[in-house]
């Protein structure tokens, strides 16, 4: 009875709100952009890992020595290939959000993308020396630290462009017979002047104060970034995602909020790894995928394993069918087949297995027992393998295996309760 009341309350108050969040044009554009970035992230991660050769001695394995020598000899090449891919995440985010917002408004995205990029370069890059002998600029903030301003530039540029085009603000009409590309260019001329003029004014003000817009924003928001990477924030976000899933709300509804935090932190760690500095962030995308939701939301890999040996034919079948998908981070067969969603018996382990994983993993990395993550190959990579490749630490897969055992111990008594009820039905 109580579960029915909670479900009804969720359907009435939370589900509509979650659906609005998922369909809100700006959050949807952010979500779709981060989903589209996976190939770039994968490409850049390869070179970060190749460049992250472990320290060797003359007694080390020959393969490790060869790897170390190759990484040292090609350090600049490896760093640059990662820098223009995964570590340049803010540039791609600026382009992606502009593109998806233009799709929403049914605008041609080419001009807005160019205006967004021009604004991004003005407000993020810091020119140091310009001339015929060479141009030099500080581009260090085009990584995860520039995500906030990239999002702002993309949204404000697209919204301003759409509003001016919608009301024909300053539209210059060309006679018939003029090529469409030229006609479109003149139609966008005044909106471009207004948008880029605003960007230029901000740039001039920042230069007069010996800073850039992104540095100013980062300095102002740095306390909130630290809070978002804290243990309490990690616990809160983990519980929130699992709670949404339990009541049938896909975590994509929160992707527009979680994506910039997790992927931004990953980009920052990747840049720090390339620079040979200590990794500053813990709450990253690979941390979430490989250490927190092991087997997908609900951390169902452990449950799939123990269900495969259940006395109940239903649970055994679902466990064996869902085991391979869970191994690759896909939890839907287990969530819908058991079912776990809206099943009061599994409420506690479904919510708190991932939460316990988050706490233990966060503390392990915080105290240096396991290295922090700096690379992401794929959401669907088995957690022990992904944990090792994302940290290059042999202790990481050991931690993941230990977490799977803990998840299994948490799920086991609740699975047995559910098993007994199913056995009565099957026997009758």
C-alpha cells in the first residue's frame, strides 16, 4: 500500500518534472552534445594512456622499458594528439550545443556555429604574442575548465541569433538571382555584428584587467566546482540517479546536469596527466561508469551473478540472460526482467549498492589507495578492465572486484526473500 502511494506521488510530481528536464531545449542540447563526444573522448584517451607509461628500472620487463622509451621520445606528439581531442572538450561542446539548439529552432547551424566559435576563441584564449614571426596564445582553458563558458557562449549566441532572425532584425534583403549562400550571409550580417561586438567588448574589458572571461568565471565558481567533486555531492548525485531509475525515470533526464560535471572533471584530469601533475578530480565519467554503477544503474552485475544460481527458474533465467549485458554496463535486462523497478523488495540494495561503491571508491582515491581516473574508452567496457585502463593502476580492478562482492552480499538476502515468493508461485 505504501509503495503504491509513493509511486502515485512520484508519477504526479516527480515524473512530469523529470520529463520537462529531459525535454528542456538547453538541457537536451547539452545532453546530446556529451553523448556525441564519445568518439573524441575515446580517441584522446588512447594517447593519454600510451603517454602514461609507468616508471621503470633496468630490471623492469622489456615491454615496459620499450613502452617508457617510446612515451618519452614521442611525448610532444602524444600530448598534442590528446590535447586537440579529449583535452579540447570545451571547443567541441560549444559547437555541439550550438548545433543541437539550431536543430531545435530549425535554423541553419553553420553561421551560429562560426559565431559561437569566434566568441569562444575571444573569451577563452589568452593572446601572448601576435605577429608575422608567430602567434602564441594560452589555450589551457579549452579543456574541462572551459565547459561552463562554452555552454554559456553556445546558448546565448544561438538564442540571440534566433531572436534577431525571427524578428528580421537588421535583415539585409538581396535581390532575386543572388546565390543563396551570399543571400544568407547578408541576412546574418547584422546579427553577427551584434553578437561578436558583445564578445569583443567583454574581451577588451577582461584584457584591461589582465585576465580572460573564462579565468574570471573559473575564479568565481571554483568553490562550487570543489563542492561538486566532494564526497557528499557524490553520494547525493548517486542516490538521486538510482532513485530516479527505481521509479522508471531514465538517468538521461539528469545527463544535462551530470555530463558537464563528470566529463569536465575527466578532461581536467587528462590535461593534468599530460602535464605530469597530480590529478585534481575524483568524480569523473570513468569513475561513475567503472567504479560506481558496476553493471549499469543499480550495480546489477553482482545480482546477475547470484541470480544465475537461483532455485527459481524465473530468476535463474533472467540472471543468465542479463549477465552478459550487465558485464558490459547494460542494466535494462535485469531492471525490467527481474523486475527491480518499483519492486519494494529490492529498493534498499538498488539504491545503496551504487552508493556504497561511490563512497568506498571515492575514499580509496582520496587517500591514494587507488589512482584517480584520467581516460575513458567506452561506457560498455567491463568494469575491471575499464578501471585499470582509466587509472593505469593494478589496484583498480582489485577494488572493482571487491565492490562486486560487496554488492552481491547486499543483494543476496533480498534476492532470497524474492526467490522464496517466486518458488511458491512456481511450485503451485
